[in-house]
């Protein structure tokens, strides 16, 4: 490379330095760092309570088994909430919102705060839906607008030409696993955390259109339900979070799912396809204890394990992006001679040097997360007695325990976004009245001013630290319970859990540490 | 290894840390107590802050006056509270607010000089909850 061009590149990248600290896709965060003492207290509590969980399992108490549950459909409130009319209205509302986001994005005000698209996508849908999925249940499976629209077209087809079926009806290839969803999730995560245009309404609308077309094409190729299970990233994402939730759908006396490709799913728990086809009197909508949906007896697929790792890594990476550590690291990466060729290639693709560096960091971070998890899985396997070890491979151990990390990630997500959701979420009030920024005032709220004092810092600190510590304890508990179910041998269970415990304590400390860092904002 | 002993030891250690943590949760403001006016002078020279720390800490409920002096014209914006002021070269400009909401709020400059263009964080105002 001639020196002049090299110098030019350097000047360009230096010129972009102030924008190095790019936080979450859209809008600002005003979080105060968690005070050091609270951070240490939280970390100590996590370590301490881990030993309490260990001690409970040491005494040989088996706390798992058939968990208690109540069928909500037998109650008045449950029947009202699951009333077909209400569900139809919810679905229509979700379709209307999807259309609104696209129309507002394409034709509305380009200012992200005067257009409903960015707030709807990044705050209400992405952050808000994760809360609903984890804390209440899999609402997304009910209102997914892509599914609703596809079903409407299916119905119209059947009405126009009786007997015809929409789509090619290719049976979903086993080897493809959840890999399409993994790729789409990576794309989404990149768009959220790195993409410089993520808050530009028009670009966001285009991305939504592309994703919609991919989804419908997938459904058209392989059928609606197979694609929702393996390709539609958000069905997988919210579905995994909803395994933590205290509600489930189930079919009484159904046995394993026979008609769909979900293997070994006793009673068709959270299998939408079987649920839709089952007679009404077999359907259950149950209240259950938190987190029991994350207990598995059999390893999940490799692709789904990678999906979970991408999910966990991206949530942590989002927090890391707003810390001073990232500012220094990113600056170092920008100036590093060794990384320059790679940065230039990515800069060509993403159009700016900061995005290039962030893209690289995101990829490395996901990869690092995966390797660390595999290393600790190896540690877990190594701790097993030889007789048990011979029966399980490293991959099997990794695929068995990955779901037990979800409570920590979910708790961190709740903590990290609490004030963001409460403050930035308020933009919905004026935007509801004037979604396209055309000066409308549909509900008389278009002059609403965001109240930045709605949540007190102290409330956010305590909620965050408690959420993370509780999430950690549930995670430790889940991993023990899974180990008990799978390994049987009591000594093997306890020994195998030492590396997992170290990993979880590390993950929890990292989550708390990020919360204790001052937020460095977009310059 | 005796797990039971390990458990007791860590329980004791945890309790000690917990006990120690209660006492020192104090965030000293740069000046003053609640309900007083906190006045901080900030000098900008050559587009940069002429002070060591880029964080100003106050306590919720205080009235804050940030007095700016710059060698070049600029427009300053306190995010969150949404206070905007124009600064003329060599003249004091006051950014006043009642710190009712807690948080960490960036103050950015929308560029310097005649052809002002840009967005640069100069410092952060941190409003901590009161005792």
C-alpha cells in the first residue's frame, strides 16, 4: 500500500474516534453505574448462595420431577384471556403494527425520534418482548404477524382453489437443524449493535421487508411450522426465553409429538403445531414454576446450542459496548497495524471504520464465548468418573447444559434494559399520536415530554443486582438438576458441577461488572 | 474436601462483606448539600475541557449551575434534562437546572466556531440519589 493512502486511512479512522463508543442501536441510556459496594455484595451473594444450592444437593435431596401445574383454561380469567376473539384481535393488531413500522419507516419523518419504526422495533419489540417472553410466556408464538399473514394467504388459496396447498412442501432437511435461525440471529444482532443505520427509519423498514420475505420464502419452501421451529429466529429466541416463563401449553395424554418433527417431546409441551391440531378438550394452558422449562433430559441439537451461545454472547456484548473498556479496546483495534487489512475489508462492506471494528469484535466475542463454554464443558466431562465419561462426549455435555445459562442472560437483560425500557419506552406516547411524524395528534398525546425521573437510580441498582443474583442461583440449580437426571451417580453429579459453577460465577461477575461501569455515550 | 466447612466459611465471609457494605455508600458531590445551589465553573480551551475530571457529581434535589467559559463559540446540550445554551467566546454562559432525576447525563457540544458541525461529548453530569 502506498504511504499516502495508508496515511489517509489513518486520518479517516482518527477522525471517527469520538464516535467509538457506540452503545445500543437506538437512543441514549442514562444509567448510573452500580456502586462498588453493591457490586461486591452482589458478587459475594452469588458465590455464597451457590454453596447453599450445592449444600442442598449434597444432602441428596431430589427436588425435581413432575412439577406442579394448574390449567388456566379451567379458570374464568384464563378462558377470557385465551378467548378466540381476543386472540384474533391481538393477531390483527400485531399485523397492523408490522405494516405501520414498514409504512412509517419508508414514508415517515427520517428523524428516529419522530418516527415510530425505531422505537417500535428496538425498544417495544426487541427489549419489551424479551421481558414478556421470559416473565409471562410465549406471546410471540400467538401473535407472530408473519405467521398470521401467511395463514391468511393459505386460507384465501384454499377458498379460491379448494384442495390446493400453499408452498412447495419440501420436507425440512434434518442436517439443516436450526442453522438458518443462527444466521438470521447473527444478522439481527449485528444490526442491533453494530449497524450504523439501525436507527434510520427507512433502512430499518427495508431490513424488516427483507426479513419478512426470507420468512415467507422459508415457510413456502418447507412449510409454516418447520420454518417457525428452525428458521424464524424470533420464534426460536422468544421461545427459548419463554422456557423460563411460568406458563406453558401442553396436550393431555398426547404422548410424544408424532405429527411434527419435534422429537421426544412428551405431552407436546409448547409445540404449537400439535396444539393447533389437537381437539379442544385436550388443550392445556398451564401455570408452572419458573425455569422448569429449561430442564432437559436429552441434549439439544448442536445448532440450537450455538443459537443459545450467540444469544448469550450478544446480550453481554451489548453491555460491553457502553463501557470505557470497549472505548479503549476499540481505539486500539482501530489503530492496530496488524488488524488494518481486516478492518479495511470490513470497512468496505459496512461503510465505516467503527462499524468494521465492532463487527470484528462481535464475531470474536461470539467465538470466544463458544470456546470458553466448550472448554468448561470439557472440564465438566473430565470431572466425571471414567465409567460415566465413556458414555458422554464433549458435545453431548455441552448440549445438555447450555440452557441452564439462560437465567443469567435473562436476568442480565432485565437489569441492563430496565431504565432504558422505562425511559425510552415513553417515546411511544407521543409517537402513538403521530407515528409518521406528519403532525397528527390521534390521541392528543403528541406533545408528551419524556419523564427522565420515572425510575430512581437506587431502584434500578437493587432490582438489577437482585435479578442477576437470583438468575445465577436458578442457573446453578438447573445445572445440578440436569446433571442429576442424566448422570444418576450422585458423586459424579457433584464433581461435574464444579467447572459449571466456576463458569457461572464468572459469567455472573462479568454481568455485574458491566453494570458497575459508567456508560460511555455516543460522542 | 469438606463441603460443609467450605460452606460455613463462605457464609461468614459473605456476611462480613455484607455488613461492611452498608456503611460507606456515600457519593460526595463536588460541592454542597441538598437544596443548595451547586455552582461549577467549566473552562473550554481549544475545543477541550480545562479540567481533570470529565464527570461532575451532584445529589438529587440540588440546584445546579454550570458556568461555561469558552474561547470559541459553541452550542452545548445537556441530554436527558434537555437544556441547550449558546456560548459566545469569552463570555460566561450558565446552564441551570434543578437536579430532580437521577442518572448520568452527557453534555455534548454541537461543534465549535462559525461552521459548527459535529457532536462531541465534553463531560457527564451524574445525579446520585440522596441519602
